[in-house]
């Protein structure tokens, strides 16, 4: 028997992409500074935590984080807060 190979699960949107390129199909990447990344992570975790503590399902919590991101993205694009 040969050497065991590690399992590398990958979503089908990633299949065929280069190993160093981990951007899902149809999405783009954005470079942000560490402070902004930290702030965005805290907001997402806060929304997720609030949903879970309120008894929402995992799917609902992830959806809330996603919709918040969309709402903030639209506001940023329009120049509003």
C-alpha cells in the first residue's frame, strides 16, 4: 500500500481551480487592512451569536450574516450608512 493521502474536501465551485487560487466561481476578492478585517469579523460573529442565542437555526444565522453583508455592501456603494 502507498502512503496515505490527506482528504482535501472542496466545494464543486472550486473544482479545477489552481491550488493557490481559492476564490469561488462568480466571486471576487478584496484586500482589506487588518483593522477592517477584524471589525468585519466581529460584526459577523456578533450577528451569528445573537441569532444562535435567540434559538435560530444555523441556516438562519448564516443567512442573517449574509444579508447583513449585502445590506452594508449596498449602503457603501450608494454612499449611505
